[in-house]
C-alpha cells in the first residue's frame, strides 16, 4: 500500500512534467497543487480496490497475483484517469517556458496548502488520536466465562470456545482500517451466502451463512457503543462517534447453526458481556 502511494505520486509528477514539456508551458503552482490533491484522492480509491480484490481473490502478500492486482488497480484507478485529466486541463493556463519570470519564493497558495496539510496532520495526530487507532483503553472485557480470549495488535478481541466465536472490534470513524466483516471471513476461505439484514433474538442485525469445504457457519453482526446501544447503520455509528465522542464496536457472532448462534447470543448477552463498561 505504501509503495502504491509513493509510485502514484512519482507517476503524477512525471505525467505533469511530460504534458507541460510537450506543450511548451510552465503550469501555475496552484494547478500543480490541485493535481497532486487529485492524485492523493485517486490513490486512496486505487488502494481501496486493491484491498478488496486481494481479499476477494485470496491473494497473499508477496505472491505474483498480489503484485499484479496492485499494478492493475494503480493503472486503472490512478494512472489512466490522471493522464486523461492532466492532458485535458493542465495546458489550459500557464506561460511559455521562455517567458516565465524567475522566482525564488513559493506561491502564497502553495504555502497555504502546505500549512493546511500540517494543521490537518497535527489535529489527526494530537487532538483526536483515540478516534483513529487502537489504544487499549476502549473498554473491552478481558474475560468472558467459558471463552478463551485472543487479542490482535489492532485491538480485535476474539472470544472463542468449541461451539462459537464472538469477535468484537473497536471502530474509529477517522480510520481507514474499518471494513465489512465479510471481507475477513472471505480472507479465511469462506464463501458468503445470503448476507443481508435480519434479526437475532428479536434484535436487528446482519445475517449470513459462511461455507467452505470443511466447515459451515452462521454469522450475525452489528455495531454497538460502550453502553450496549445497537445499530446496523454505518452512517449512524460514525456520526455518533464523531459528534458525541462515543466508542463504537463491531460485534460479530459465529456458530455452526442458528440454534448455536442463538445460544451464544444468550450466553454473551448479545455480545454485551464483552463490553467491560457494562460489567462495572
């Protein structure tokens, strides 16, 4: 992913340089800055589709297919639209190279853009750090009777026993690591069947069947805040997290059949026993 971003910016600069050279123009700095922002947006889109495709096709890091997916998404979602847009709009203004007066100062617009980026990065790093990454203080239980706990580096708490699995993941509205739980199940080799809105123990949730040659599971998931209030709306939990400072979690139950899913739901209080704040 990082190599994709670096490569995209280098290619963007090369494309602008070649188009400007071919037209004998030196484009204004504000236009170059706008194209660099466009390049950032396009590379985010390309990276998103790279992640989706590598999970969908179960392509491990380091494999030929993994590298090919990265190259294809870079070409289709970044290089091609960047080339077409630069070729169309970059020559629209600017002075011929021989008439460009020498300048040793940065354009005020570029200085303002750099300042805005610095401020944004500072806010992201120091003002709202707990809304962007796992800190260990999100309030998840370290023990549920009858379950073994496995905690990953990104804060996913997996409560496991022989009958079922409860997965609780802290969610952050300013983080790009939030994704649909079915992506993880597909990465584990499951085929997803019949996913959609449904109910579990009388409460709204998403439901799906997970199938692979050696196992067949039923799963349900939803979002809950640290007080146990539930929602199935992606927009709702993000808005509440941003405006009210609530900590939200993805709650995902999986078991061998519907009866087992109902049992683990009752056993864990619909996942609420994983929320340590409710146990105090």
